């Protein structure tokens, strides 16, 4: 039994942070973990996310698979809609768009929170964040925005794609051009459901890159709603959207009214529901690509390290697991930098198989013109009718063999 005492700070209480804390608590070290979260309380918002491959095995090890499956969003597949609102292409769950395990981000985060709150060596600290870090040979001196100070043997940033902690950890050269805006803005919120709402992800587009999506919730009284504004190219920003986001929620909702009030289909219902939605938020779709994830006694995981469309949840869970596993091998706190290096050596080849987005995405899926939309719809109709995509469903890049680590109580 290891008696190595370690004091760890994890920044971010979303998916990667609590997952990392859980697996660190399952090492043989005498470990004390603080999770600091900028939000004043656990976040209750978030879109539908899916889990694949080794990430499923990891949540099984956390005894959470049954709970996760019981919180399935009930989504049975995806329907692509005509301008009239009728669908012309359908994909069943597990085929293309809808995964066999779909869960709201808030539900998964809540499960991870409950799995860690009961562990005596994990402490949550809400409404605070890291202001500065100073590394020494033995520890990391941390100053919080609240003014308090503390020392830790290890600091891990798991605070998302727009991480404020990442630049405190990594060198300026590593950070250069690491945040890549995909040219898409997405608003997420819930609206009241109707008895005739299908149990499908409904995807409706109009020209100029605008899209309305509705997705079922496990809670039968609400539907998940997505309003997407996609620019003609990656990296291009919309000044009106940027100004609204800067000014806050009310301005953002007004801007969305201007963009979608004549969009057709369920636009009126969606905008009325948005006005009353308490879980509204809007964000920029981005990809984070870093040449280095570690520096001395500090590291980044999850979206803070490699925000990647479509596989972000898998990468968050898997990177947390591997990082904890490599730290489980150390014999002294002096070994932490080497363990972080090993984490990167093990996980970077895995990440490399999943880091690239489909060519032209997201613009190709959210056309700017009526002609482009007809072309996209023709391709989707053909694929849905012929099921040709099944010919290419070989071994997925999201499937790989989990490393074996020495866990306690697993």
C-alpha cells in the first residue's frame, strides 16, 4: 500500500475534472483533491452528448453504466427536414448521427459529481478560479481570484475549450493558434414539448447557414433546442453575433429573434420558448489543438487540451483515466513531471486518430445558399436510402484498448 501523500488541484467541475478526481482517488496514494469551479453552483445546462468505445468501459469501472443508460435522452434517430417541415431522410440510432448512448451533459456531469462527492478525499470549491500559478521544484503555488492562496503537488486544467487556466500552464509558443473558431455559433436551451413531438433529432436548415434543431429529452415535458448560425468559412466571425454575446443573454436572444423570426417551420414556437428558457446559453464552436499538454507539475485534459467536435466527451473521459493511471505509478511527488510526460506519450497517438474534422465541416452541413442546401439534401437522401455508409463502418477510430493500471477497489 502506497503511503505517498499528494495534494492535487483540478480546475473545472464538468466532465473531465470529476472523472480525473474519481480515478485519482482509486490509486494507492494518500491523495487530497480540490476541484475548483468558476460557476457558483453545479452547471445544469448542456446539450445532448454521446459516449463510445473505451469511454463506456471507463464509466463501467465507475459503476455508472446502468445509471447513464437509464438517463438516455430517448432519442430514436435523426430526421433531416424539408422546408415544409416534413422529413425526407432518416437515420436510426446507432447508424450515423444518434449514438446508442445519448445523455444530456448536465445529467452526466451530475452522475460524476455524485460519484465523487461521496469520496472523503475530494472537495468542491464553487464560485472561484485560479488567478496565478507559480511552479517550484516541489510544488505549485496557486493564487485564487478570491484572494486565497494554497500549495499543490499537481495542478490540472479541465475548464473547457475557453480555459482561463491553460495560458497559466503552457508556454506562449504552445498556445499560439491553438484555439480555432469553426465559424459556427450554437444556442442551447429547453422548450416545452408537445404530444406530437417525435422521439427523433429533427434537423431543419435554411440558407445563410441557419439551422433549427429539436431533440427529445428524458424529461417528457421538455425538448432540447439548438439554433445554429454558421459562417461561410472557418475562422470567420459575425460582428452582430459577437456584439450580442459580449452584451449578455438578453441581447443574444434579441439577436436570435432577428435572425430566425422568418425562418419557417417551428421558428415561432422555438423563439417563444427561448424567451422563457432558464437554461439558455450560446457558445462558439471551436477546436483546440495543442503541441504540448503538460508543463512541469501542471497539465491540461479534456476540452482544455483538445476540444474536438463529436468525440469531446470520449476524449475527456479517456484522457482523465489515462492521466490518473500514469500518476498511479509514481513513487514520489518528484516523479509527477515524468508521469505527465507519459500521459502525453500514451494518449497523443490515441487522440491523433480522432483529431481531424470531416473535410469542410461544419460549413458543408450548413450551406449558405439554396443550391448548396439542395445538393446536401440530395446526398443525405441517397445515403439514407442506400445505407451505403454501412459499407464503411469498420473498426472505429474511437475504439482502442485501454491501458491496464493498478486501481484500488475496482
